[in-house]
């Protein structure tokens, strides 16, 4: 299973080499098709692929096929490719795509396809659709009408690249994270935290009620390791009124667009008191598969993971993602710090400080210093985070004086040189008068 997990993780990594590389590849495939060239295993075209942290230009045949499929799918989402199939010639490494290509796409059709995708993939009351569409609409208004010439005009090229980029930024913000979360949930199920019955996870994911962690189905490899079952089917889980009420509260919290720290903290305490940490965590992470930017789900996943010894190594990742998403969504700083930073700082203070520094680094040095000083009450003036950030801000503010100090030093040297030359001129004048 772990070997298969690594293969799937590598496949996801190779499928998402980065927005810039993906845009370049998709537009390159578009131009290749526009020129009437075939997409094949040996076609002279080398799209970039991801390898570690770098993008390389020498993909193998299998990776090249994956890159082509993704690029064609992107173009299909934009209405430029109508359909495509792949044909193999004798061997698996000899193939060619048959593509139904819409050479003379219209700007309005492109806008309609982008709009449908953004609406379909947006988070309610969160993701902005109007702003990217305004930019695309303005570009479309400057374009001509098909049929297009052999070479696109600058506005048509800009519109197409912008549309591809808009689509891919949404894909990277949501789809990639969703796929990784699904893979992580699959691994958690296989590992079966602390010997918990496998059906606890399954029932908490798909059932309409929470299941207590001490439930034993007596029909899985955790309950009966030797698989010599004494019964023909699993033992039914008994419902619990208190847990059903807790589940209703969980669903309500996850449906709320803006997180409410007090309610979330209180909910965590109740979950801990009733001993259903694992089941509630399964629900929260399941929610992240469909809504990876949900701040409430990210906080719950982090807080619950931190309370389960077998899952503690995952907690910081959820808090990091929550902090970054919260900053992007523009939530207030008390929510950002109260939900994600403070708990993250308990796990890894150094990394948590880097989150704050990441926010401040986007500000001008003097604004950064003002911002850090405004956080004194939230962070605590004696906290390590406040002292580190304050020192960084002061160093950055002093760095602003480097230019003026250099100019002042140059002026001082210039004045000093002028004064040193003045006595010599006076002595020369006196000598001439004596003569």
C-alpha cells in the first residue's frame, strides 16, 4: 500500500508542475495543434514536467503522454478542443492523439467556458468570480472575430493566455489540494490509528451518525488480526443521541463560511469529552476533499490531529494551510492568530514565526514595524514570536537608512575635501602678492 501511495503521490506531483509551467505547456500544445502538427510519442515537442522542486525539459514517454492529456483537457475545458482519443501502434510507447480541434474559437465562447468553470468550482461567499471575468471581458472586447489569421494578434494571444492562467490558478488552488487530501485520508484509513476498528473510520465518513471509538465490528483485520471470524457479518454500531447532536453541530460549523473561534474551541472540548476525536477528524478531513479552503475544517483537522498521538505529525500542516488560506481570504487578524498561529506556535514556534514574517515581508519596512507593534497585545510582548518579529522589523527599518546614510557620508567626504583644498588656494594667493 505504501508503495502504491508513493506512486500516486508522484503522479499528482507530475500532474501539477506549477501554474507557470502548466500555462506554458498548455499554450505550447495549443500552438502545436493550431499549426496542424500531431501530438505523438515522437513528435519533436518537449513539454516541461516536474521533478522534485525543478522543472525539467526532458520527460519520458509516459510522462509526456500525461502532460499532453492534461493540456488537452485544459483546452477542452475552454471549448478549444472538442474531443480527443489516443491510438497505440503495436507497442505501448508508440502512440498518437487524435484531436478534434476548434481552430476558430470565439472570444465569447471562451468567456462562457471560463465563467462556467469558475462558478462550478467556487466556494460560496468566498471565491471571487467577478474580478477575473472583468479582466477577460476587457481583453475579449479588444479582439477581432474568427476566422483567425495564421498568427494571433497580441490581444487574442493575451486573452487566451489569461484564460488558461485563470483556469489553472483555480485548479491549483482547489483540485491539487483536494487530490492530495483524498490520498492522505486513504493512507490514514490503512494505518488505522491506535488499533481502532476500521469500520469506525468508514462509518464516521459515510454514515449519518458518529460512532464511538470503542466500537468493535469483530469483522476486520484490526478486531480479528488472524482473520478467523466467529461471525458472518459485522456487529452493528449502536446510535447515541449525544453524538447525533454533536454531528449536527459539526455540520453547522463546516457550512459556515467565516470561522467562529469561540464556537470551534467549545466544539473541540465537547468532542474531547465524548471521546470521538477520530470520528470527528474523519468527517473534517472528508470535508476538505471537497472544500480544501474551508477554514473551519482546516482548524478542526489540525486541532483534532494534535490530540491524537498517531496523527500529531499532520497537525502543523493543517494549521499552516489554514493560516495561508485565511490570509488569502482576508479574515481578521484575531481569527488568523487565534485559530492557527497560536496552536501552530505550540507545535513549532520557529515555523509559526515564519508565517507571520511572510505576512510582514509584503509590507514596506516602516509599515511592517508598525504592524508588529500593533500585534503586541495578541502575541504578548514577552513572547518569543513578538521579540523575533520586532527585531526583524527594526533591522528592516534600519535598512531603509542605508541609502540616506551613504548619501550623507558622500556629502561629508565632499565637504571635507573642499575644506582641505581651501588653505592651499589661500597660500598660493599670498605668494603671488609677496612677489
